[in-house]
């Protein structure tokens, strides 16, 4: 085989007239096992951080809810105490204004007891 016939057979390798001199090769790039391991470790760390932020938020809300519940119970007990005091104060006026109390006669002491 001569030089010219070998060029004719491999013509697609060499650029002819009005043709691009650069041939593009399509090569697939794949990640190696070390790169895959590093990426998985980084993703696991990110998921761990996400989990920790969610747990921290939940705990913070739990403390707020606990504080509000304690405030609610203290306000309920104060409300109950105020209801009792209100009923006690209103009972004096009710007994004075009742028909039975108006029908009573005041009694003056008539005599003293001596031993």
C-alpha cells in the first residue's frame, strides 16, 4: 500500500479543503469511586444539618408553648380567685337588699347577765 492510498483510506482523519481542521470527540466524563464517596458524605452532612435545624426549631417552639401553658394556668387560677372574691363581695349587698333581711327587726340588748 502506498502513501497516497493510505491517505485515501483514512481521509476522514485529515482535513481537506474548506473543512474544519479540528475534529470533536464526544467523551463521557464519569465520576470515580472516591468522588462518589465524597459527594455522598457531603450530602449526608447536609441532611444531618437540616435535621438538626428542624429539631432545634421544634424544641424552641416547645419552650414557648410550655411558657404559654404555664401562663394560662396561672391566669385561670387568678380568674377563679377573682370570681370567689366577687361572689363574696356581692353576697353582702344581696343579703342587705333581700326581702328577708328587710323584714328583720333590729334588737337592742335588754339586760346583761351577771354571775
